[in-house]
C-alpha cells in the first residue's frame, strides 16, 4: 500500500528575497503566524494613534477618548521648542534653528565643501551663541541657564560634532605619530575616555571643570556639558580615523612623495580623503550616538528636548499622557537618526561612483 506524502510547496512565482519564507510547510506556518501578528499589531497602533486619537481639545476630551492624546503634544509644542527661554527671545531661537538647519542643508552638498564652508560654520556658531545669549547687538540678555528644549539638543549635538571632529583627527594622527611622547599621550587620552561611560564624563565636567578655572570665573553648566560631549566624541572619532588612516595602502604615501608633495600636503590631498571615505559608516554611527546621547544632559540639570517632555508631564492639567510624550520624542530622534543614515548611504554611493554632485 502506498502512503500519502505532502509534496514540497512550490515558490517559483515569488521574488527571490521572499522564497525562504515559503520554502517549506513549517516556514509557511511561521510566516503566516508572524504576518497575522504584525497585521493585528498594526491595526491596534492605527486605532490608538490615528483613528481614535484626539488631535484637538483639552485633557477632558483626551480622557474621554480611547486613543492617543496628540492634543497634549500640540498644546506643549512651544515649550518643547523654546523651553524656559524668555518669551521675548523666542523669535531668536526660531531664527537660530532656521540658520543652523540651513547650514546643515548646505553641508550636505559636496559642491559647497571647502574652506569657505568651514569658515561659514565658525561664523554661524559664534554669531548664534552671541545672538541667543543676548547682551550684544542691542538684544535683551537670555542667560545660558534658561536655554532649554529643542535648541539645546541641536546646539549640543552640532557644537560637539564641530569640535570633536578636528580634535579626534589630531588624536588619531598623534596615536600614529613617530614621537613616543605624543603617541603615548594620545593613547592615554583615547583609552581613558573610551573606558568610562558618558554620564561619568558629564558629571566630571560639571564638577571638575570649575576647579581648574581662576577664582571668580564660572562656566554655565551648559558649557561644561558641551566640554564633556567634545571630550567623549573626540576619543571615539579618533579610533575611527585611525582605522581609516591605516586602511590606506602605503603605496599612496610613496606615490605622493614621488610627486614632490610634502608630508602635510600628502596627508591633506591624498591620505585623508581616502581614509575618511573608508570610514563613513563608522563616522555616521558616532554622529548618531552623540545626537541621541544629548538626552543625558538632564542628569546634570540641563533641559534638552527630552527634558522638556519630562517636565511637561508634571503639568496638573495634562497628567497621565506620558506615553504620547515619549512616543513623540522617540519619533523625532528616529527621524533625525534615520535621515543621517540615509545620507550616509547616499554619500558612500556617490563617492564610490566618483560623481560630483
């Protein structure tokens, strides 16, 4: 007597990437269960976040609904952006955010890369600091201790990257230096900073930096936090740059020497462009890490974007909507980090093709 057997399922009509999901009856069952769970979860999230959500109204309307309370986010949006900055200075914060966004946008185009862009960034950051703080240009002072919200997150991230990048490059070159003292000092700096968590560095910057200042001189806690982020980022970028420099074949240096280029000309024109190109993913990964870690400044009393989310939850009129606050914050951080990741992939592809965009 012949026994009936189940034939192997055919999946020739499927795209190549989906064939493993339907290659056997067991895989088909697993795929069906996962698909059903995903659809169920998506339906629940859609109902909570959109179909049954409240986009306008007060806390009473939100509590009467079964969905998300996005009205809370709309009501607190100004606080998330401006924080405790005096209302009279809100227009300055908006202008600065627009100016920094424009500079970031310009920096994405390779046609603008060069000394002019670098000098423009220096000028914009100096102007931004003076403009926000006031006391110059005939503006009402807005002390650093009042800076909070989105502007703090953007400021710390941008300044940390702008200062940690060249410092990390110097440390990488120092670690590869032929001078023993320079090499040992660079190694000590890098290994010490990479061996402790960022939150420890922030506490040390908040507590230790004032001890090294002359009597009567005091730095605001925001500046001390900025120092901590610069130190932290420089150590991680230094190791990335070192890997990139060591990946460049020695023949490139020899070829530059044969063209009568000096050591520094060879480094700037031949070695560094190849080294930095080779480690673009690692650089972007560090940029993303620094941007996300700006939320840690709350532990030393600086209210960044996430800090204003947390502070807004203590408003008696809007108690109980922490889920919406943290979801909104997570979506913001994800959007920025995902955009950096997409640009990284685009830049890698463009440099690989040698296109001049």
